[in-house]
């Protein structure tokens, strides 16, 4: 305890209390062998809403089914026109289609832990498709409300508490490199700058590849996102990663953070809702839909993705021609479209996410192409 006593900060007693609390937490973690706390809420994809599953029932099948991206816009909220797409809890996926692009999403298990001979399958969420597109998977988080305070060491010299963080990526059976890191977001959930970025370690087919990025600094209480960027021209598949993390790591060690989902992520919930059926005439003329029931702090376009689904008997399938769905006011959207073929009605459904469904990443003036 001598070193702890000598390193106690001078001045405000609160600084001393916070320093001692950190020392206690560090000692407990070392004694128990606990991995570092992860700032991501669903780091191993093992928690998801009941509707996000590629084997899901008909009513939510559109969340993972194959569809085409075209005519994208920041203001559009229909599947394929929005920059985002449905994803498991705590995650988002943004797609930039250089031209028309189609893909299917898979949220299932992938392989086994070859390195440790662990037969337990790991969860993963990835895209497979054709065409030219860039994709990012991302998870939004807030930085802790903590600053790098100054203190006097045992020699009486002024030191600064090191609050350096690391990003961690674990991916499986990839043959290409992927860029990953952390980006800073503004109050609207838009990408504004890179905090740090790097490329994954050399891919090793049939093995899990672990990559780290060290020395990340955050603003107290700032909004950030861990991201992995993929080029779909490389094999027609996005990065299939099975673990991710952002964690305090001033010693910059290559260690794996806690990959356990948060309690909030583990709660069974639904993310898909039906807004009913509309006639062909209604859709062509345009209808207004009230979405004021949702909490949308980042703006309506950042929380909702709609799907004007075709109806075949009791089955709801992915649309053939997307509708134009845009914001009218703070709680209303305008829906203009059509039904599929000779069908008399369309079934309007919506996916809701508490965190942004896209970051306006690829359209940002600060985006740096790989």
C-alpha cells in the first residue's frame, strides 16, 4: 500500500477517493482474474431481440432476407433506401452501394474455437451478397465521465492519470484484412472524426484472429462507436467477427476484455412492429403514419427502418419495390408506394433501434477511403 499512499493526488479530497476506488477495482480484478470491463453492450452478439434471426417467423423475415440497395438517402427510411439495416441489439450496419447492390444477412453461429479446441459455436452477424458496396458494423457507446487528473508521484513530480483505452476485434475464417477502430460522433449520431483506426491482423483461415488497437483517448461523456469496415468486393462477404471490445488499458496489453452482454442486452424484447395493412390506392396516394410512440433522441431517420411488405396469404415477405418513407414532422412519416403485382394490400412494418441505425459514415467529409 506504500506506493498507493505515495501516489495519492493532492488537493480535492474527491480526487483522492476516486483514485483509491480505482486502485481497489484494479486489485480486485487482478486477484480474481477478471477481464477488463467492456464499454460495448453486446460484444459477442449472443444477445439479440427476438425478431433478429435468419430463421425467424414470416412476420419478421424481412429483417434478414435478401433485398437490394438503391437510391439511398439520409432522409429515406425504407429498407434498401436507408443507409442502415436491421441488426442485433446494440449494433448497427451501414451500407454504401456504389451502384445497385443486394445481400442477405446472417445472424447465427459460425465455426468453433479452433485454437482452444472449444466445440462451442460462436455467434456472428455478417452479410453475404453480390455487387459493389462498402459496409461498416458498429456499436455506439458513451465514454465514462472521468478525466485524466494530475497527481504527484513518490518523487514529488506531477504525473497525469493515464486513461488510455484499447479496441479489440476477434474474427473468424476471413481471407482479407478489415479496417477497425473507434470513431467520434456528434449529438445527432453522425460520424465526425476517427479516434483511432487500424487493420486487422493477418487472416488465418479456419482460425480466430485477434487484433488490438491501443492508445485511444476519449472526451468524458462523449459519444463514440466501435466499427469494422468491409469491402464487399472482397469475396462478397463482410467481416464475420465474433467478439469486439473497447476497454481501459493504459498498459496497452494484448488482453481480451469481458465479452459478456450487459443486463439490458440480455432482456428479451422485440424490435419489429406492424403498422397494419394499406390498400393499393392508399399507398399510391400516400398515407401518414404516427410513430410518436418511440424515443428517437438521434432523429427519426436514425432509429427506424420500414418495410412495405408484400402479402401472400398469411406470410409477410421482403418487398420487391421499396416505398418512399420520409419524415413529415417530429412524430409522423409519409408513406408513398405501391403493392406488389396484383396484390390488393401492402403490410407496413418497422424495425426500431434505441441506438443509431447508421452513422452517415461514408457520406461524411471526414471519411477516409481505404
